[in-house]
């Protein structure tokens, strides 16, 4: 019997006293992330984020960057909204983007020549928020008795109905009229919207919207964080965990579900109106399934139910595709992610070093093999544009027929990764540098050439890896089963 | 004595299946009544009917003199009925403190006085208030479930199988706790399969069999009832 256990009396309760000790500590790179994660309080994190956002707004005047930042802001509003509906109340609402689209179209119709309505922003935006909230209420009514998959199907149809309605509302003949009226512009959308007019100024630049979004998001964050701590926030979580038990506590489950729907819809409606203002045009294809998947991916990636998680998820899902557009950035990002992945899997520094050394060795070995077999390689001039590629060309094999080799290597990569997940623990360390090498090979020889496809692939792969390594999302709480 | 809760000739259906058949029972103020019976005889359904989670097709339910047959669960909890559900049904990923606060939901924000009272009753929970409820042991989860129910200051406590899934010693402790709460004047309706234990602390008891009440009487009489002993007490 060890020193520790011998001191314990039988039947005494040491659970709380030993709590710290029994917390499993991770070693290596993940351990540091974990530790930082625990040390820093949420207040510090939010403040740092706010300061960064203000500094960005003050010193960055690059229109492209401001555009990305504003899109991130709108996206963040959406993830915060869906985090209430799905993260807090546990409702799988797949019609969420329809509320966003409704807000955008409502702004377009009240602030353009389409219907010759030019409402002041002080009137149109609050009206839109209220109208979207009411729409959310209407959608929640048939969904009151539904949960999970069933609710998802109903709301998915709602989203599709919205799209069809907008698409077909470009030629509506009202009773008593012979000619048709174009309301939504159909697939052509509505261009030429009025800019927002708030605080005595017309919003001419993206920068104006950036500051507006910063204010709105700050208020929204304060509200969401507060609500999460009140009895309504707690009650939402009980509805998510166990609706029946929740009901037996006297909680009106259906009303809370409706409330979550309404609040989520109102936030989405506001986000839609601001988005329409930034774009100064609306098109229906921006409010379809692709956006929905991105928003859900953001919330799931960050950790459903976690507010900081939603922020991180929004960041990754909205900024990452932009970074991946530029080859040079994407190269750096790819290599960084690769090293981090090896580090995370390797679990400690020593293994990480071994893995990287063997990875480098494999590279030279394969290069030597290729030159022995006298296979032709691509002239490096045409290939190496980005600095990273220039550095890599002395190490990586670049076959003449890169597309074919790349495709084959890609299939091999997927197969190896799949095998890795079921491989014996003894084989895994050997497999890791090989997989990493093939990944770099595929990336440099094939994927970089197809930036648009690659982006999707990367995001998909990221989600798959996340769900395997950390199913609860980056900052999500581990689910605890009560039996 | 005035009855606190009464069920009068209640018929409950699940779809087409007739569960409770003309069930009548009452719990007086300050009384501990147990509801005995084997599996699938309608014990839990009786509790759910009393709580308003299931509505009866025929019959009348009154609480504290008011007809609550058509009232929803939230209304009844507000009036003073609280439940310790079968299998405790804690909210696992939420902390002990949050679970307790949820019990006070119908009263608004939780009253610190009520919290203190629960911690006095179960000092262990005070140390564990920031721990996730799902990580507690069975006995501790039982404490949280009872504490959560007490947070709404109930006049009547419904308990669904408090002995389920607990070790023999914890079952004993559990019933000591029930007797203790009873001694404090809380009225209780306890559904139990462990007839011996239940009758040892109860004032009165009912026996349910396939949706009908087949026996009722003082706990002492029931404990001595030959037929019941053969059927449920194994002697």
C-alpha cells in the first residue's frame, strides 16, 4: 500500500480534497494550451479581444481587411445566435439562415428603389428585428413538440420554403391587377440599397459598419454572457439536457424553446440587416445551406454551448477561407498546422523532435530514390512561387507529372490516415512521419494548385480531425452521462 | 386532517393503453404515504398524473383544496408539489449548485436561505457545489435530487423509487433521510418497490396492481397483511 492510501481511513471522503491531484494533466503542446486555458479568466480574454478589435479598427485602413473583419462580425453574430438556439437550448434549428435572409431582404425592401421605400434606419432596423422575432415565433409554434432530428427536418423545410418564396416572388400578380409586380428580384436579387444612417451620419465606408458591428457585438456578448448565468440560461440548459426532468421542475419547456427560437431569430435578423447594408445588395444564394453548414461548423468546432468557443469557431470558419485564398499564407498555415498536429499526436517534446527529424530524413531519402531511378522532375522555376515552396524544393520530390502523382498520393494519404485511426499502438509512431510526408507531398504537388477545392477540403478535414480528437469542440465541456 | 392531495377516480391512458383505472388516493397534510406495487403497475404514472406530466382522461385531482386537474406542471410546482424523479434525473453537465438553483426555478432566483437549508441537510453538497452533478456517486446524486426538490419549498414531496440503484446501506440512509424530512413536517408520497423499507417509515400505504388500487391502510396493518407479505415482502 502506498504512502497516500495508507493515510486514508476507510469510508472517509477524500474526493474533494484530491480533486486537483486527480485532474488529468496533458503533457506536451496540448498540456500548455490546457494550462493557459485554465489560467486566463474569461474577463481577460474578452477584454483582450475587445482591445484587439479597437486597435484593428483604428489602424487598419486596408479595405480588403476591413471587409473580412466586417464579414467576420456578421458571422460572429450568427454563431452567437445559433449558440443560444442550439448550444444553450439544444434545438437543432436548420432554418436559421432563413431568418438571416429575411432580415437582409426586409432591409432591402425597406431601403431601396425596389418598392420605393426609403425608411430611416432608426425605424427599419428595429422593425426588422421585431418582424424576424415574430417570424421565429411562428416557426417555433409547429415545432413546440419536436426535438432533435424531427425539429431539424421541419426547420430545414422552412429554410427551403423561404428560398423558394424569394426566388419566385419576382412576378406576383395581385388580385385586381393585370401586370405582375417584382418584389424580391428573384435570382437577380436587389441591388442599390441605401446605406445605414445612424448617429447623424450616412455609412459610406466599410469602416463605419465595422464600428457599428463592434458596438452591436459587444452589447450582444454582454447580454448573452449575462443571460447564461441567470435562471433562464440555466433553464435553457436543462431543456437541452433532459426536457422531461426539466418539465418536472416546473419549467415551461415549450415556452423556453420558443424563447430561444425568437431570440435566435431576432439576432439573425439584425445580422441580416447589417449584412445587407454592408453589401448594399442582397442575393438569395447567400442565405442557403452552404452558409448554414459554415455556421454550424463554427459552433461545433468551438464547442457547442460555449461563448468563447463560438467566437473562436467564427474566427476559424470566416477568416480561414480568406487566408487559404493566398498561396503564400496557406503554405505557412499548412506547415504550422502539420507541425502542431504531429505535436498533439506525439504528446511530448521528445517524440515531436523524433517525428520531425524522421520526417526530414524521409524527405531526403525519397528524393534520393527518385534521382536514382532517373525520374524527371519539374523545373523548379515554374513551381516555386511562394517562399515556403522555394525552401521546400531542395527537399521535396517534384515529379514531372505532378497532377497524377498528386492524385495517387492523395488517395494513399486518405487510406493511411484511415488506417492510422485503427492501427496498433506500436505501429502508430512509425506511421506518423510517413503520413506527414505524404501530406506535404500532396499539398505542394496537387492541392496548392486548386485553391478553391483545397479550402473546402481543409475545412472538412479539420472538422473530422476535431470530432475525433475532441468531440465536444475546442472549448466545449465534456459531456457527463448520468446513470 | 385535511387532505393535501387527492386523486378521485382517475383514469389515465397512454395512447390506447389504459394505465390507471379508477385510482383514488389522498395524502393528508404532514403525512408520509407510500405507494407500493410491482413492475409496470402504474406507480410512476400515478406520480406523473399527480404532477400534471400526464393528464387523466377521467377523474379529478385536487391540491390544497384547489382543483388542479386541468393545470399544468409548472402551476402545480408553484403551488407546492416537488418531485424527486425516478433515477434522480440530474442535469449531468451542470454543477451541483446549478442543479439546486434549478429546483427553485418557479420561485425566481434561488433564495440563499433555502440553499443553506439544503447544505445543512447535506453538508457534503456544500463542498461539492461546483462539481458537475454527473460526476457524483449514486448516493450523492440522490442528495442533490432531494435538495433540488426542496429548493422550491414544497408542501408535498413526490419521490419516485428513492431506493433505485443504491447499495443496501445507502437505501437505509435514504429512508432515514425520508423519515427525517417527514419529521420536519413535509408531506410525502413515496413510490417504492422495496415494500419493507417503505412501510417502515410510512404512515399509510396503497398497493397498486395493474393500474388498480387493491389494498390500502395504515402502514402497520399493511406490513402485517398476509396476502401482501406473500406478494411483495417475500415471506
